[in-house]
DNA sequence: CTTTAGGGGTAGGGTTGG
DNA sequence: TCCAACCCTACCCCTAAA
């Protein structure tokens, strides 16, 4: 279809041309194309290959070629291209000599040149990004070898002209370049540009790399520094969610594994990584030293936390020292919670819980480092714990009972994982305040059997945080423990269902009751919150958790667990407490608690009795829970008592 | 599926390893993983959580774990992982000791180390900014060890190829620069904006409690003494405005909408609120005493008012006396008036009023706490108060009766659970502030039976907390305890359903009623607010909470409750209080409380009685509550009075 | 010190083109 | 129809001036 473009060899490019060009393509796209072409090792151009990798947003090889030719040789830009249009044969694509075009302002060309140079010089794949560079400055003073420039042609024409000479002063260039781009000031054509521009792989890679570097959410920074394409922060954000989603789907396989095609950027990254990895070792050593220093300081890192962001809830941590860090950790957990959906996962958590305890941030860092390093000495760990402790230890536990156990005993962790029914639920986490520890637990009581006696798993469960502040929490927890015993009992008969984030209504059918319960405890500060989630579920009716993770368990499941556990209901509770962790973020939403509620089930049991104290505790514990939870607690309590 | 990885403990990492690793994962991914792990606060690792938030691109927890282990301990990287593969249990994740690996070239390692350091140090993910400098670093001047090249497998080939000879400065550098730099800000580090951290429910609770205690606007004080999280004063202020806003919406909106029923819910809430409000008064006093003065000044009220927003200025009432007891009522009333807007609600109040009467704020709090907790022993309570005070301790209990019992006497509590229906309800959680503990409880009273006697667990309940600040809370709790006894009774007949965040209407099916209740206690600080929410729920039919967890109860329930309550407003209050718990998060919205309200069911029982003191407490407890709560409280109070 | 305005960032809903 | 790419609106959080 398209007919061959006419050459306009050696002609100059007029402003009209530019204007038209910019109406159709963004400056960045144009620059990207130039860069891409410039980077090609061979003279011969494989248009199809280029298009596959381009970050210009152009998906049609013919179109890509056409643009190139327009830029390089002044060929006309055709209005339409047929979908399947294939690139034209080109013998000479790079053979034409082009002369600089006077028409363009020297400055403009110079700038453009600079940009191009920078891009090329940097070798950064990114390309587009001019903007970034823009900021660059003097350093940029790059001299582009003639060779290249020549190649770069095109627009270069505009640019090229300038380039060749020698060097372009960088700064200017950058700035200007943008000008160009963005506004197109040059041409002035702003008109619309809205065309929808699919994300190219290159852009995705760039985004991914940027996110890894800067962290999720820091779109502004990414935009400023790392991401070259012309996308807005919100677009980045939006795209990121898509990428994330995709990955998950993919991942199964192993995300990364594919490998096959890696972009250069990736390769480069790997390269770097390899170095980095190696480092670790050294780091350790070093790190320690280093760590010593900065880490803490930095620690602030909050940044990191960022990642975790979610989690943290609690401010608790802070308490202490804050200074340092604190934070971070939590988040993760919390997330987990959310993740929760996957019950099984929890399992891990179990351990965690028991263990989780420690870690401190600072420590963490070190540890991490160490880890990275492969370090990890116990001592280290210990230290971590101290600090960390505060952190979070969240856990989730799905199968409910299971978790519990683990937590309880500590060692064991059975976690059977699963189970038929399943159901996991939750858990938590707590963010402990700094020193505090927390412990909370929810107890779940499945229907029917229940053990009756509960006992407190307490001992095991408990932690002994000590710090004064903590103390409170401690007490609570302990209390809880006691309570838990009570709680434990629950018999529940109900059926509970939990849904996770989803919303599941149960209503209609509700049967009778079931109950669940939990007891959560929370450590003082933070802990509480989380609990909620755990439970959840009961619903005789229907409960749903929309937001997060709800936990559901079938009635049976829960029951089962409990049953087994009965004795240890306590423990369970404990877990619940942990749930608290949940809090974090969004989680909070939930209400988990509500779910907890399930508790209602507890009610049914009614048989329980409580001791005052214990009960009290529970409540305390409960505190965090969502509404439902409370009920449960109550019930539980009652029962116990 | 996957088998366990072998350890390669203490082994060194070979180039081959690196090579293989890089073929599979990008350097950035590896670094990201290291960073992420490093950031974890706890020793225990929640792989699922990590995966959810990771920026490595790895979506499978097992894979993530595997990579970590490979990096940290030299475990083998398995080729395939099943989709659903869950992370392995890890007890030892951080326990292995690893040694540095000689194999790597010094240079390389050094560099890597540097990189890692930077990453960690900077910890900031983001931030970053400034790339400018990315190039910076001389350090970058990396020499690539041969090793790498080897490593760099094919793809890299290109890169690597070039690189090999000596080193390539460039590429590497670039990479580094990017990666590192960014963070790196080490050096340059920009301020990097701190990542935004959403407020958790626990934090909200804590804030609410703190405001109640210290008054609105005294952010600095709150920061010093009560609020544990790491938030700045301005953030507190800002958040407070948001919380206040939400409450209003809730109140109003919710209430209004349904009309009749809601109103009740609202009423209940109000009731609670009233109590809460009252508390303030006392608090003030107390505080004043404590503080000395201020109370008025602080007016802490302001805080209160907030809630009530509408009305009252009255808060003022508070003024005085408070110290202990008393008072509360008045203020309440006044507020009520204001609340007035909702006529019906008032009604409820009536009931309340009668009973509600007593308690003084401080007392209230304590009591409340106690109640919630069921704690009961004074000593305990006291301790709690101290700690908790700040914290939160709220609880809710649905199933009501049961809980109650427990709380109350400690033993007695009849609370039969009841229920046929089940119900759950819920609860809470608390996040305690650091030191604080919290305890809360909700009591639930199931329908019908109830025990009747409640008694005050008082003795136990009371605490005498002393610390000034704390005191308030303490008192509440104690009070509650006492209350609880009373409360306990509730019989409820309703059926309640809860939905969690979701919206589930229950309506249709509802069966009988059950009741729940809770008594929540709140720890001093926080508690109140929450209450509000609870109420809302009531609607017979279906209430849904969209945001969070809503609780629903049938209309009947609610109604019933009220009735019941009359006598014992206290109880209700208690419940209300619990509701408070609800607050938390978004919840505040309500919901929970609402459910609590359901408790109203409790009302039905009516049989309850309260002791003044106890009642009072409730109010205190209520203090926090949302508007609705307030109403309730008021009513209670009135009655009492 | 507190409050307020502005810069971002995220979530969610709606629209539209492929 | 589904999804991706926008757009747009709320809302929230953080920071920095007021």
C-alpha cells in the first residue's frame, strides 16, 4: 500500500514539518527512535526487530521506518498505513549523507544533539528519557563522535547539524530538549496528543527497574530521575499495577525465570547485581562496619518501610527508639495478612510468630545485609530480636488451629497446612512497639467440641517482653492467655464461613450458629488492631470482608482445628492476637475483627465461663478486634468463665 | 514439588552460581530482594507478605524464599516450582552462619558491597532522588572482574563481551549509578519524601483516646505522652480532622437514613457518646487535678466536642468535677441536647439516663476498662490503666450476653450466650500505646436469660490507677467492670448478623434474635469514639457497612436492646463502649459499634441493673464514642440520674 | 506549636479503543 | 467481551510555610 516515500534528500526540515511531526509523535518518541536507530550495531536495519523493542510506542514496522526516513531523509510522512504494512526495502537507509539543515536553529539543533549524545553515550537503554538528563549538566559535556551523529541523522538533521561539530554543551541541551519535547514549543503544536500509546516493553522494563530502585509509589522521583518516557506519574502508577498483576499471573512459573529475553537494561542490571551479590560477602564485613554506621542513621529508612509500607501500623514501634528505625518491618507482615488469602502461606508465619519476635530494624538491616552476606549469626539474630521485636511479628495463620499451635508451643509447628477445609484465617501480626512484644492471640473455637478447658497456652505463648512500657501489653497479653484458656473452650457449632477479601454474604442460609472466636490479644500498642481480621468469619450469616482478608473457615475447619487444639485454645487466641498485625494498612479495614466476631459463635457456646480477670483480659485482648471479634470474645469469655 | 533446597552452608558462591542466577533474575531484582529482606523487622520472614509487596517481580512466595536462601545460604535454585508452591517452613532462616566467600574477587566484592551498602544505607527506596548524580560516584568505576563476564551469559554477551577485557567502566557504572545512586543518596541523599503511611485503626484509636484525654489541639502533649506511633503533631492534627469528619458523616448519615431504626442505633451510639462525653468531664477533672488545672482549659473537651460535633459545646460541662465521678452526666445531657437533633435517639438515652448516671469519668474509664476486660482485679485494672490508658482498649462483644457475664462478676455472668442465633459481634482490639495495655471487653448478653445479677466486679474492677494520665482510663475500666456485672445480664434475643466490611444485608433471613453485646471497654483513651459506629448498625434489616465491618443486627434486635437497656443503660453503655472499639479504623465509621448496639438486644433483657458507679463508667467509656454513642450514653445517663 | 496549603500518591469508577 | 490506557475524582498523607 503505501507508496514509497519520496526522498527529500538533503533538503532542510521546515518548521511545518516539525509541527506536523509533533502532532503525530511525541518528542520523546522521536528522540527514542533516533536513539534506537543510533544504537543499532549494524548498518542494516531490521525494522521489525526495532519495532518490537521500541519505546516509541510505534508498533508498526512500516510506520517506524517511515518516521525514521522522515527524520533522516525528509521522506514524507504518510497519513495512513495499512495494518499489516511491512517496512520497505531499504538499501540505503544509512547510506545517505545528510547535511545539516540550516533551517533549524542552531541552538535547537545543538540541544537535540546533546540529548542524543547523552542518550547514546550513557548507553542507557532507557532512552527516552531525556528529561532526566536534562537535568544533568555540565558533565554531560559529551562529545559525540561524529560517526554516530552522522547516523543519527534525521532530525538530526536538525540536530545533527549541530552535533557533529564537536560537542554540545550539555546543560543547555538538556533543558532545551525538553522544551522541545514537551511543548514542542518549537513547533508549537500541542494539539492533541492524546493518542493512546501502549506501553512498550522497554518502557515496562524501565518502569520496573525504576520501581526496584526507587520503590513503589515514588512516581515523582521516578519521573524525575529514572523514567525517561513521557508518562505521567499517574500513568506510571497505573501501569505499575498492571505490571504487578501480570507478574503474579505469570509468576507462577517463575517469574523471572523466563529470562529468555532480557532487555539490555536487564542484562546490565544483572551484571551489576552480580557484582553486588558478590559483594555481600564483603559487605558483611564491611557492612558491619558500615552498618554500624549508617544503617541506623539511615534507618530511617523509613523509606524502606515504604515498601512495607502497609504494614506498619503501628506506630507502636516507634516508641522506643524510634530514632532509628523502627518501622519498617511490619508492613510486610501486614501484607501478608492481606495476602492471607492464601491460607497456606500462613504456615510460615507460624514459625514466625514464635520466632518472629525479634528482629529489630536496625538489626534487620544488618541482618539483611548479613544475610545478603550470608551472615547470620545467632548472636546477630539475637540482637535483632531485641530491636526487632518491636517490629512486627505478624503472622497469619490460616488453618487456624494450626497456627496456633505453633505459636504456642513454639516449636512445633505443625502447621499442617491445610486442610481440607481450610481455613485459615488469620493472623496477625503485630507491630509491636518497640520494646513491646505482643502477643495476642485469637482463639478459635470451632464448633461443637470444644474442649472445654482451655488452658492457657500461655506460657508458651507469652513472651516476655519486658520493657516497662511494654509491660502493659504484656499484661494484657498474659491476661489474654488466661483468658484464652477460657476462650478456648468455645464450642462452636456454627458454621462459619469466612471469606477473604471478598465479600461473601452468607446470609440466607444461615444456619445456626457457629462460632469462632478468637481471642486476640494485642499487645498493648499495636497489637490489637490486627486481631480483628483473623477471626472473622463467622458469619452465621454472612459476613464478608471485603477489603482484606477475611478469613474464613468453614465451620468445620475451624472446629476441627480447635478441637484438636482445644486445649490450646489459648494458643489460638494467641494467634489471633497476632492477627492484630493485620492491621496494618488497609487491613485495618477490616474489621477483621468483625469477623472475628464470629465469635458469635462463641455465644452459642455460652457454656463458657470466665474468670474475671481472665475475661478481662480477653477483652483487652479483644480490644483490637473488630466488632465481631468482640462478641466472640465475650462469648468466649463467658464460656470460660 | 519443590524439594527442599540443599544447603550449601558456608560454601562460597561461585561465578557459575552468579551466572545462573543472573540468567534468571535481574540484578535489580536480586538487590531488591536483599533490600526487602533486610528491611524486615523480624527475624521471621513472612514470605507471602514479602511477595505481595516485592518489587522484584517475583510473585511466588516459594520462589522468593528460594532465591533468598540461595543468596543467603547457598541453597540450590530449583528449576521449577509448582504454581501453588508455598514457602517452606523456615526455622532457620536466619540461623545459619555463613562465611564470606572468597571466591569472589576482591574488587568485585568490594564494589558489590558498596552497592549493597548504599542500598541498605539509603534504605530509602526512593527517594530519591536525584539522580543527578547518579553518575556520580567514582566508585562506580567498576572493574568488572572477569568472573562476571563469564557470568554474564549469553545474553549479556553483548554487554559482557565488551566488558570483559578490562572493565567496562561505563555500563557498570551506569547501572550502579542508577541503582545505587538513586538511593544512594547516600551521599547526596535528598530528603526523599517519606513514604506515606496510612493510618491504622489502632493509630486512630490511639489518637482518639489521646485526644479525649488531652484535648484537641494539644498535639504536642499527646505526642509526648500518649501517642505512640510515629507521627508528627501536624499529622495528628490533620488526622484528627479527618477522623472528626468521618464521624460526622457516619453519624448523621447513617442515622438519618434509615430512619427509625437507625435512630436507635444512633441513639445507642449517642448514648455511648453521652457517657463518653461525661467522662470527659471527669476526666477533666481528674486530669485537672492531675493536671491541675487544665481540664477545662484543655477542654479537652474540645476533643469531645468534636465528636459530638454538633452539639456541644457543652462539652464544657465537663468541667468540673469530674474528677471522679459524676459528672459526667451533665455534660452529657447538655450534649444530648445538642445531639438532640436526633430525637429518637434521645429516647434511648432515657433509658440510659436513668441508669447511666453514675460513674465519673475517670472512674468511668477505668470501669469501662475493667468492664470491658472483665477484668477485673483492681490491681490489674490499675496496671492496665496506666499502661493502657493510652491505648485503647475497646471491645465489643456481640453475643453479648456472654461476655457480659464474664466481665461482670467475674464469674457470674450469665450471659448466657444465647442465642440461637448467633451472632457475633465483635470486637476489638486495641492497640495499646506503648506502655499501655489495654483491655477491653465487650460483654455480650445473649438474650433471655441473663443472669441477672450482676455484680460489680467492682472490687476487682476498680482500679485505682493512678497515674494521672492514666487514671482516667483506669477509672473507666474499673467502672466498666462494675458495670459489666450489670451489663452482663443482657439477654438478648436478637439475632444479629454481622457483615464485615462487606456489605451484607442480612435482612431477609434473619431468624430470631440473638443478642450480643458487648461491653466494651475501652481503655481510657481511645475507647470512646468508637462507640458511635456501633450503633449504626442496628438496622434491623440490613445494614451494611461498606467500609469496614459493619455489623448488622436485625431491627428487632436493636429495638429490643434499647428496651432492655433502659434499665440498665449501663450495660448498654458498656456495650457501647465496646463499640468504641469499633472505631478503629475506618471503622470508625462505625460499624462496629453499631453492632454493638445491637446489643441493644441486651436491652431487652432489661433485667439488668446497674450500679451507679458502674454506669457512670460506662459513660466514660463511651466518651469516645461517636455521636451515636453519645446519644446512647446520654440516655443512659439521664436515666440514672 | 498548630494549622493550613500544596505536592504527591493511591484507589476507584468511568470511558474508550483494540 | 475483555483488557489496557486514559481520565478524573476523592481522599489521604507528607511537608513546608503560615
